[in-house]
């Protein structure tokens, strides 16, 4: 694995970069790719940000978001692919996952413990609370000026991936980095309102529907909900509106593991895992072909939801040390 100093030199040598994150991009993904793109442009380089899926409306306030290209990989004379917050090439999505195999310099920056090795240069720090933290450190090494726009992107990346600084991954250095971003002028109160206090009507209707499916294991340590395509259609919600719903299951007193089964357009189910104190959901998700972090992870499974639900819940109960479903 490359040192961050090596990554800094590689970034300095870029002429035109295609910067990508994972499918169904979240705050850390978008904040990180936009911050790095803004810096590259500030340095007189060309940078294009793109991904297969559209930007969730909750992140439309991010500086530079207008330049995000959703859909197939945009054509261009790129010399470098930068993959951020993307543990495996497959997570880049259709049209993008084959790019690391092409004649491009590939820079892979991530913080997932389950990251597979890909890329010409790789910097993986599972101790980082967010990729936004790594990008902040990278910019410090490069001795570039962090503008207010870049600071807003990095703050959004860090605050969302730390659960507003509630997760165990939050460290004193996390707060020191954020303090520097606030000193630059990040309007913390306004951004937090945009992220957490202005949910759309469809989002809340979907939450209401999901809560009606709330179930518990006999031991009470596992709680889960289901979001189906019918529920999305009936509420007018989009897939992006499922973000955060799993935390309602996790937040219940006595529950150690919260789960959300989200039916995707292709018939697969995306399972989100969240835990509080003892269960390593990265290992739990890895058992089903996924991965993530100690307290937050996910996977995708094909098949009958009744069978999937039974198997995943049973595994979660076992991991939590409970008995029976």
C-alpha cells in the first residue's frame, strides 16, 4: 500500500482525472470526490466527477455538485482514475467497474477494512472515520489552500459518515480536522439543518411505512425493517430516501443490531447492518458477501425475501449472543 506522501505526488502529476465514488453515493462519497475535484481545478488541472447513479436531493447544496455527471462514464482524455470510498471495483457500478483495468493510472483511497487491492496507488486507512478525513490530510500534505467550498464538502463528508460524531470511529483528530474546517467558515448550523431537519414528505411517508414492518428477535437484541418496491411506489419515494432508516431499528433500547432489507430495482435486496457496542457488523456482512465498518456495513443478496430475512436475522442473533428468532 502506498503512503499518503506518495498519493500526494501522484495527485500532483495528474493532468485530467476522472473522480468516482460508489453506487448510490452518500455524503462521504460525494463530499470527498467534489472536494478533491475542486482542489485539482484550483491547481490548474482538469477533473471530472461522475458515477452511475444520480445525486440524492439532500446533497444538492454541495459546491460543485452541478458538475457531477450521472450515467455512463463520460468520454474524455483522462490519464487518471481516482476511486474514493469504494472498497471493491464492482462498487464503482456498471460502466465504471471495468475502468481500473484500462490504460489509466488508478488512485484508490478508502477507509473500509474490507477493501480489496486494486489501483496503481492505494491508500486504505480503516481507522479514518471518513474518506473526507483522508482527503483533508492529503490536502495538508500538498500544502494547498482549503477554500470555503472545499471545506463545506469535507465537513459534509465527515459529519455524515460519523453519524454527526456519534460513532466509535470519531476521534480527537476528527474534531481537530472539523474545527479547522469551521474556522475556514463552514456554516455548521445551516448544513446540519439541510442534512437532518429538512426531510421531504416522501421520505417521512416511507419511514412511516417501514416502521410498520418493524420486527424483533425473541432475544430482543435484533430489530429489522423492510422497504419494498411497492412501498416506494405508494409513497412516491426514491431509493435514496431509505438512507438512515436502519438507524431507527438500531436506536431502540435493548437492541444491539439493527437491519434494513431494501428491495432494489433489479430484485436484489440491499441489507444495511448497524450495531451499538459488541457486534462487528463488518464481519457479519462479509459472511453474506458484503462488508463495511465495525458498526456499519452492508451487502446485497438475491433470492426470496422470506429466506433472506430468516438467514440474515439468524446470523445477527448469533452474533449478538442471543437465542432464537
